[in-house]
C-alpha cells in the first residue's frame, strides 16, 4: 500500500471545478454525444475517485478504466455510474468484474466465450462492448472476425451486446497522412457498423472518439465520446483548440504541484550543488532546498532541460541535479523565506508552469507527466 507524505509540505492540489468545467466545455463541442470520463491510471495522476466524481458532476454519464482493480476502487467508493473496462479482462477475473457491474470489453473470440461462460454463472444480463481493431494494432477484434464474435455473444441470452467501439492511433496528428489514416479508421468502423446493422444488430452505444477525435472529427462522435487528457485540462495538440474556440471555451488544468522552501543556504561562486556537481555557480547565490524529487514525479531530466520553479510569482532555475526526494533552486541574490510557497506545476501570480511545458522540455508527452505524479504525493481537493 502506498504511503502518502502528509507530514511534509508537498501536495498535489486537484481542482474538482476545473474537471467539471472541462467536461462542460467538451459537451458544448460534442453536442448530443454522451461523455465517458477516462479515469484510468489513478485519474491520470489526479486521483481516480476525485476525478470520477468531478467528471460526473460536470455531466459525464460513463466512466472508463483500464483494469479490473481500478473499477473496483470506484465501486468501493460508492460510485454507481456505468464503468467500462477498456482492456479485455483476464478469464479468471471476468466473473468478478460482472459481479461488480463493470462493463466488459470483448476484444477476441476467446474473450467472447469467457464472457458467456461467466455470465451464465453470474446470471442476469451482463453488458459488454466489442472493440474493433481498425488500425491501432494493439487490441481488439479484427474487422473480418467481428461477426464471429458477435454471433457468440448474441447466442447467449445472458449477454447484452450494449456497445461497439474502436480506438484511434493518430487522431491528434495534423499531417495529411495522419488525417487520412484517421478517416480510414472511421470508414472501416462505419463499414463494420453497417454490416452488423444489415443483420439487424444495432448496439445501443457506438463510440470511437478519444479527446483528439472528439475535437477533430465530428463524424466520429457517434453516441459517446471517451475523454481522457481534455478532462484534466490539456489539449492533445495545440492545433485542436479551434473546435473549443468556436464555442468560446477553454480548458483549465486541474492539477497543481505545490511545496515550500525547506532550507536556505548561501553558496559561493564555483560551488556546484547536488549530486554530480553538474553546474558551478557563476556568482555567490542563495540556494533553496525544496522537498520534492523524482520519486514524487519530478523528472530528473528537467534539470538539464532548464526547468524552473515559481517562488513569489518569479521563475527560478534549478541549481543542480534532481534527487529522489529534493530539489535545489538557484535563487541568485533573492533571500527567499524558509516556508515560502514553491509552485512546481500551476499558477503563482502572473506566472504559470504547465505539464505541457515539462513535456516539451524533456521531449515526452503531457500524459506521461501527469501520470508520473508519485503515489506518496497527497491529492487534495481545493474546491
């Protein structure tokens, strides 16, 4: 079990109102489509239960997680909304998933048989969604095998084939080839939907769009959209902002990382703080120690990438390598106070540091930054 660092001045502030706002902003874009809030990976680092409740408050009607245990966490917190398991569940946990009213994804013929077997054991009617692989090549039923899978499910009265869906691989891509591939995925999926409809098989929920596709491909919104990154206040790519701007909406980052100056010392020119002594100081400087490190989700690469923190509404660079539990900050000639608030992610005064900024600096994606916030960092609701 993870231990939260509640006895040190470091926390992740989570804005429930920002998450609810982001759901409403996206609902204005997607129109009649229902919103499924993706809260896997501990709500993209925000805390799954807090994120789920905030999203439902904002108007989401579905939730989605990656694994069985994440669904159980939400059910144990008293959440009764429909929860879709986005990955096919191992055979040994299918019955437990059904017993907790988790909606299964069927991604293979074997998965269909496992669902039927478990449903007969559990009783009642168990809802499932079939995932079609239209080009992602990660998981899902091949287009040519969808009817075989559907036939297995339809033959079992204990199974309710509620949904049919697919997943995009480059919906956030702006290049001509990426746009063409995404449209091909839509065409392939539409062909599967039409083939089933010709047999009078019409699942009630047809869905495909992730955050990027929800903004870029109106034809992919179908009955439901699955919002991940946008839910937490970030665009998958900046070019996708136009769909929000048409509605006069913007997204609001929901997570801030805040801590405080734990120690302050004077260092002489030529001193090189922290492990490895990587950057000698040009002049005598004040060095602030901050209780937050790479074990908490502050990427070690940020030092060499020129990352900064905020103290008193002003940007200060790191003075040396990020360590497991602490940062050292070069405050130059400013003798900041011990106990002064330090913002690692978020706004302070007129300045703001975003997860997008971190991602650009270390050449990764915003998703990885958010999901990397360590388990020992307490998540605290601020509204």
